[in-house]
């Protein structure tokens, strides 16, 4: 029974740690992105 509880605790710790790492990577990549100042669709601009 102790092995099951230990496995659950380790699994929760790994899931939380990986979620924090992914969140930090995602926020850093969006923070450096520059906004686009052009129109999305250029109809009739041929």
C-alpha cells in the first residue's frame, strides 16, 4: 500500500513540475513575439 501512495505522490510531483516547465516555456515564447500591424486580409490588393 505504501508503494502505491509513493507512486501517486511521485506522479503528482512530476505532473506539476512538467506543467510548470511547459507554462514557463509558453509564456517566454509569447512574450518575445511582436504584434503584426498589417491587416489580416488584403482583399482586392493584387
